[in-house]
């Protein structure tokens, strides 16, 4: 899996991202689009690669792939704990 240098860390992606989830694996900050309805006021931003992981988690949940979703959520808790709290609680 791909490793990305971000914020003085080497972050290994939890799984391979599809181009529909992340068109470019960069550290550019993007606004999170699919936030839970009760959190839309937060205006969360993530680096593009982390937003791709978030979209992959949502796709995995829709498809019933709980193992992949859980792996992605655990990755978020490790590298983006604040965002994980906002997006998955």
C-alpha cells in the first residue's frame, strides 16, 4: 500500500483507493462533502488522500464490507483522531 509523507509523518494508506474515491493522492486540503447530517456545520477539511479513505469507508459501508470500513475507521482514529470523532461518532 502507498505511503504518504504528511505533517512530518509517513502515513501508510489502509488499503488501495479507487480513482472514484481519490483522483489524486496528494496532501492538498479539501472540504469533506459527505459529513453526517448533524455535523454539516463543522466545515471539516482533510488532505485529499484522507478524504479518499473516508469515501472508501462510506462505499464499504454501503456494500456491507464491514471489515474494510472498520480498518479505515481505525486508520482515521490513529492519524486523524479529531476528524474520526466528528465523522464516525
